C-alpha cells in the first residue's frame, strides 16, 4: 500500500512545468503509485486560451506556480 501524499497544488491553479517550459491550468489531481500527478490543460497558443487547450499529465516535482498573467 502506498502512502497518500497531500498535493501541493489545487484544481484551477496555474502552474509552470520547468521541464517542458509550458504553463497550464490544473483540471484534476490524482496519485499514480507514489507520485502526485496533475491533469493540466495546456493552451494551444502559449499566451492565451483563444485557441483552446489540450490535456497533459504532469508530475508534481516538475511544477511551480505560474506567473504568466496572460493565462490567468
């Protein structure tokens, strides 16, 4: 049995993935084995939501809160 770790981020938070250099908005939080995971909506246009977004699953240790004002 795995210990459930409390997530650092919440649904609706705007986060930045340091590995992929992308910003996105958290849509779902879940745990995969020992890792806290986030399903994130990533904008098709890096600076706005006008073109919609696509889903991507990101590990918690790659993330920090985003300061991208265009996406808030």
